C-alpha cells in the first residue's frame, strides 16, 4: 500500500515553516510523515531529506509546496527528480504547480510537458538563489561603505593600556599578566598594539 509523505524546507531556523506544514495537512499527509529541514537548498545533503528518501518506496507520493522547497540548485533538482521518479518509482506532487504532478499525464506528452515545466522552475529557483546572494553581497558592501562593522564588537581596552604596555616593555610585568589585566587574548593584544603603533607613525 502506498504512503504519502511531505517535505518542508526553510533556509534558516528563524523562518516559519507553518504555511508549508498546513499545506501538507490539507492534502492529507499525516504529521508523522512530514519531514522538515531548516537549511539552505543549495544541495541535498540535508539530514531529514535523506531520512525521508530512505523511507520512500515505489508508488509512494511525495508532496512539496513549491519546487524551490525541494532545492535551489538547477542540476541537482533535475537529478533528484529523476532519481525519485525513475529509480525509486515515487510520484511527486508540487502543490503550487499542478502541472508538476507525476500521478497525471504519464503518457509521452504529459511527461514532456512536466519535464519542460520542471526545467523552467528549477532554473528559476537557482536564479533566485543567485539573486539573493548578489543582493546580500551588495547590501554588505553598501553597509561597509557607510562604516557599518560586521562580526562581534571589538573588545575595549582599559584606559591604562599604554601604561600596562610600557610596564611589559620594561619587563616589569610578564605577557600573561598583561593579558590578564587587559582581559584579552595574545593575538588580540599584538593586533591592537600593531594598530596603535601604526597610528602613532
């Protein structure tokens, strides 16, 4: 007897997968057969996706809300689609795109139309991913140009840092004592010291 499964993917842990889960329930997929990954769609190396694929048997039905939830890499989407439908004999239903329902139109024309639609949508999915990355890069470049700093804020040095450095240079205190007094690592100390020396020149 065939079973129905649903695959849900969001790109990060702070994104909401509720709409996708609700769509799975509406088509009759039980909660125990819904597999969720919270990571990028750039490849198919996802733990719950792989777990689901191991469960899939011939004549089972796999639901995804849209093709970009399956993935965002053009070639890998095509490869996975062929693997699931041809090698494993699974039917795939893309809820937002009724033409991509392998239960229907299994004749030559139906397969031809589905293949064309799949190629177009997987191309769009990858293009959108590349556009997102480009917009992110442009946003980061623009922010850097405005002086925005990324990463953890730099540790502040004590006001007496120059005096502590002088004590260290005069062998009055050891390097470990200096680091303890300033509450910084050795690499941070040397980096900040080089910066200060450069600014004094």
